């Protein structure tokens, strides 16, 4: 059984992110994407490709954050997709590994909405408060 085309879109987005290929990642975002971010200290709703890319750029560049992702599975149909992954976030000499489900709406091969859901939101919040405190 072959992978659903929307699963391939999501997988491609995470592969691009893992390689640091900003252009390839941005190309998979719809012009009008809505990015619902729930990570502690970064919560917000970001609208449009430019605002999402500015947000992500700020997170990675200004904080020096690095992230590695291990994909466990990608599930998709014609309208939605979910990626189950384990990510390790490193800022300076501090690291945190967590499990996540990221949910997407997709249309015509583009990501149109995103929700980030942590399995252990309290552990994520504790790490974020340590490394992103002003």
C-alpha cells in the first residue's frame, strides 16, 4: 500500500526542516496557513506563510535552538494529516526530548493549518521556562 499524497507532503516538510532547507519547507505552506502554536512561551496563532516563517525563524535563529526529529508515523486522508514524532530540542547545553502529534489540514498539496500537541506539556513547559526565560 502506498503512502497517501498528503502524508508525503507532511513527511517532506519534516525532512526539509531536518535538513535546514527553509525554502523547501516554506514551499509546502499555503499562502494563508494558520499555525496554532501551543509550546509554552511560544503560544500564539500565526497567520500566513510570511508570519509563520518569521515566527519559526525567530525561534530557531534568535534562540540558537536546534531540533532533531524521529518520525514514528504519518497518517493522512484527503483533508487531514497527523505526524507522530519524537523530537529532541537543544538550546546551548540543555536538551529535552518529547513525543508529539502535529495535526494538519491540507489542500492541493499545501499545509493550510497546523496544531502542535505535546504528550507531556508540563515537561515541555518546564524546559521552555528554563531555556527561553528572558
